[in-house]
C-alpha cells in the first residue's frame, strides 16, 4: 500500500519506490530506500511528514503515493 495510507505514529518498512528514474533518485537521496523503516509523524490532506533515517521529512501526496510500504 502507498505511504499515504499509513496512520500517524505507525512504523512501517519501505517495500518499493516507484516513479520515473529522477523521482526515485530524489526520494532515495532523501533516505527513502527499500528496507528502511519510516515513522509517520502526521498526515495533512494527504501530505505526509515522516521520520526516516533520523531525519524529519515532509513530502507531498504525489510523492508519498510512489513509496510503497
């Protein structure tokens, strides 16, 4: 399921990152790599704030939909 479906406070593991090559590289540079644990901090109108690799990152709904957990 996409990251946008996770609830706040839920710890999940990234299974796959989709999208075009440049989008995947951008997400991987931010720490969204398959096998990495992410914690959803909050979801606001589909936009997601997560903790990934000891950093807090905000991503849009479109980007979050490309991250499968």
